[in-house]
């Protein structure tokens, strides 16, 4: 019966780790996009002349930074699970190799 209780504890830890990763991914997508859109709207109101160039730039930069942050977060978590270090040879966005 002791193994069953340890197995349950391990399964619960795995579920909590997965839920934590899902929450982190959601925040790493939402925050940069939302903050940069708000910054773009504010800059358009302050310096804009009827065009929404700052908003457009905020959307593009926000999407890129959300994509990059999410990629790095996922890569870090999967490398940690596989037991691989930083020298795993994998590349991604912004690493200079694709």
C-alpha cells in the first residue's frame, strides 16, 4: 500500500507541474502582447496623427516576444525533463540559427 501512496504523490506532482507550465505559457503569451498593445495605444494617443502605427508595431513586437518567451519556456522545461544541459544543440527563435 505504501507504493500506491508514493505513486499517487508522484502523479499529483506531475499534474501540478503540468498545470504550472500551462499557466506560465498563458502568462508568457498574454502579458507581452497586452502590455505592448496598451503601450502602442498610448503612444498613438500622444504622438499619433490619426494613424495607428504604434499600435501596429506594438502588436507585432508583442506577438514576437510572446512567441520567443513561450519557445524558451517550453524548451527549458523539456530540456530539464530530458536531463540535457544548455549544450543540447537545439536552436530556436532568436538563437541566430533559426
